[in-house]
């Protein structure tokens, strides 16, 4: 993008945001409240976009001016367990259930307990401690000689119910979790992700036999109504 085009785009965005500023917010808030009388949280997203003949066919809005009313991200939330939740999620749910000022606060708590599922270069103090403990308690053993931890750490571990034929044995998730807890490292044992509709155990990877990942709801999230 050249400077002329960038300057035009900046001016266009300024115009679009001025138009959005003129939208009667009180009327939209009133509309949201009326819609929420049925019990379901509602947000309204307005997007304005300037097009050229080359971009008018696009359904994407990367350069749009966007304003959200009744924003779900800014609402107080409450995490509660689902009745059909499996026993294996009891530990993780107990760490996360309760009330939060917003979903960002919940995500910060999830991140704080995430020792095993952080990506390369995204280690926190907890995952660094977990890495040190696993290295000391497991990888110094003769049967694990030559093995290394990847990132996320969980990618290096043997998962319950999966048989690995193509690599040398590594510690199992349950073994590692037990040792970490004995060392006082409280952590999530699943890859928990927060969405507006709930907490999910999520894994989109492809397993050693071509089996696809999963997206299992383990807790409900209720948003405060306006």
C-alpha cells in the first residue's frame, strides 16, 4: 500500500467513525434491552465500509469502521458447571467456576493456570516451572533418555486412550499432572478455551491415527443482561 492510498484510507476511516458517532446509542441500548427481555443476551454490531469497484464484492470487512453495542466482551459473566459434565473435568471446573467482571478477566485466570498448553515462545512462569519439574522428575530417567519437551508441553505427553506406535515412550498426562500437583503446581489438565457461550476443552489437532480433535463444552457462561 503506497502513502497516497494509506492516507486516503485513514481519512475514510475518520469519516466512517464520525458517522458511527452520530448513531443514537440510547435507542440501540433500548432495543437491546427489549430483545433481552426474552432472556438471551444480545449485542448489535454496526460496520461501515467504503468500497471501490475492486472491493465491493468482498464479504470480508478488514478495513471497516466497526462499533459494537451491548458488547459481550464488556459484560460481567458467571461460569457454572454443566449437569452432564464428565468427572475428568471436575478439577479444571473447580479452578474456574465463579463470577468475573468480563471474559477478559476469566481468560487471564485460564492463562494463569495454563502450564501444559502454551505455544512456542509463550511460556509463563507456571509453564516454565512445569517444564523444569518434568525435566527433573521424568526426563532424567533412563527410559526417557534422549526425549525432549516440545511446546506446548502437552504435545510431548502421552494422552489417555491413544496408542503411539511411531515414537519412543514419553510420560503420560496423568503421571505428569500427579507429580506437578505434588510439587504444588496447580494447573489445568485440559486445553480450556473461553467463549461467550461457555468453557470448552478444545483440540483441533490431528492425532497419530488421523483422528480429529474435539470441542467439548465443560461449563456454561452466563452474561449479565443490560
